[in-house]
DNA sequence: TTAATTCGGTAACATATGTTATCGCGGACC
DNA sequence: GGTCCGCGATAACATATGTTACCGAATTAA
C-alpha cells in the first residue's frame, strides 16, 4: 500500500519508506470478514489483488454498499477516526491479497506529515474525492429509479457487473435479486427506457 | 462566517480577521437561487439567519437533497474544487441572511494556512464529518424504507420537519408528497411499525 | 379586504417492487 | 463419477409507491 502511495507521490518517499515495515501482507480466501459491523476498525486496508465489499446488515438481510478492487484502499472512517463501532462489515468477495496497516502507525504517519504541504494537499484531495463519491451515490438514490441505477452502473462501471456476483449488485442498486433479474430480462428484450 | 470560525478556533484568529473584509453579508427573500445547477460555484455560503436547501432537478422534477440552517456553511464542493458544473441548485427556503466569501479568497486563506497544524486538523475533521454524513445518508437509502427514513428524521431532526414545507421533506426521504401524506396519516392512526 | 397561489390531505387507479416458491445450471468437494 | 450447494431465472401473488385529480385551509399578493 505505501509503495502505491510512493509511486504516486515520490516527493514524500522517505515517509512511506519508514512505515513499510509496519504493514502486513496477507492472502485470504473468499468471504473472509476483515471487519465486523459493530467492531472498531483497527487497520487501514489496501487491496493488492482480489475484490472486497462493504456491507450493512439489517434485520438479518445483508446489503452491499460498495465494492473495492486492486489498488484501492479502504477503512471504516467513522470507526477509524472516532473509535466508533463500524456501521458496516468489510468482507472479501474473491480470494484476495491485502495489506493491513495498523491504526497507530497511520496516526503516527499523519502526525509526522502534518507539516508537509504536499501531504496536506494529498489528504484534502483524497477526502474531497470520497465526499464527492458518497454525495453522488446519495444523489443518485434521490434522483434515479433502481433500473436507472443499474443502467448507470452498466454504463460507468461495467467491470463491477462482470466481476461481482449478481445478488451483491442487487442490494447495491437498492433492490432484490428477483427484481434485478426482471430488469435484466427487460433490458435484454430491448424494452428499457433507452 | 469567519467570525463563526474565529469563535470556534481562536488560535487562528489573525487569519480569520484578515479575510473578514472580503465576505459579503446579504439579506435575500425566500426562494432565492444562490447557485444554479450546472453553473460553477463562486462562493462559500454561510447561513446567519434562515434556511437553505440543495436540490436536484431531474426531468423537470425538483428533488431536495439537504437542508441548511443557522450557523451552517455550504458550497458545491465538486464545483468549488474542480470548477465543475454544480450537480445541484442552492436555494433559500425562508427569507435569509447569508455571508458570501468568494472562492479566490477561500483559496488564498487555505494557501496561507497550509502550514498550520491546527488548521490541518480542522480541515480534516470538517471533511471527515461531511464524508461520514453523506455516507450515512447513502447507507440509509440502501438499508431503510422511505417510511423508516421519515421516522428517522422525526426522531433525529424534528426541527427540520417542523420548519420546512412538507413537499421538500417528501423528496428528501425519497418519495412523493402523496405518499408522505399516507405515511403521516398511518403514523397518526398508530399503525406504524413501532 | 378580496383574489391568487401555495400547500397539504384524500381517493382511485396504475405501476414498481417485494415475497415466496420452484426450477435448472454449474462449480466444489468427496 | 456423483452429490451438494451457490447462483440466477421465472412465475404468482402481495404490498409499496407513483400518478392524476379534486378539495379545502393557509398564506401571499394586489
């Protein structure tokens, strides 16, 4: 993970190098839970290979919120920052290779980098991107019908649809697997709105 | 607006003072558009008095995304940072008194403050809060039924329901005004799920 | 003040989506 | 090879939500 940042931000190389030793590389099978909903997040997670999802559990039904693939990093921000119980579960979809960087070291890294304007800009842009991402997801739910959300996904992130089992996609667009099947067959029959 | 920050972060007082002169205080009537969807945001907006909403327009139907009240600040982040067209409109609900701080000065302020660790922490926490907010809204749409969303609003933000016209609330929870009326009368009859 | 407009409630009907159940395919495991 | 199980399709029915239309109260404009 830190190597990934190092490639993107070589100016800060000495900092990354110093913390490389603390991250743990692990290979895990599919359906491995990396963080349980309700537990406090202890690590920043980086995906080297494989595929991970964040999921909510409501009255026994599992709903997928987000997907992560190679070269993406994630954590439960609220849990990480505030030591609050995570609202979602983090789980592998495929057998994956991940890096874990414990929270203490992330905090130490940030404390060291707090004087570096380059790092400041990096953090702000990362945070801004995430905020914009979630805001757009939120806006999409207010604005779009589930069918439209599926079509958007098909248009903007076809790799997700190709790679991820369909029942995860269904809850992600806000519907049941049955209804997603209906939508797909409707599209296949050429009866979509487009 | 800057006075607001000055009260909360007196350590940075000299910076706030310097920029106070650039902000413009304005009183505007209800239903005044402060930023049109599709336009680039030019100001950071701070609400001294009144009430503002962010809204999306889809095929002629107006949908409310968020409400802002006294002592809250807002802008279209994507538009502000990337000079991208704003995805939403910003409009007053009530007659309001607002402060506008032009983008150039906000950027200059950030550029000056970039070396202040206190400011760094402030910015990160502001950004983190916003991200958590939008993420929770997003999660709520995946997890909850519209009726549940209305009940959540009633429990967590009753001031919004008391203060804002109901048709804005309806689109905010993701339904039509007709259906919101149904839900309300159902609750009044004591038939809600709780 | 009256007149106009906005806002919220309700009904009847149309459509979208959920629920439950069944089937079939294909991979995992022995 | 066979058996089990995860996954996706489909049907029939139930429920949730949208659409249109109408009414009356409340607010605003003249």
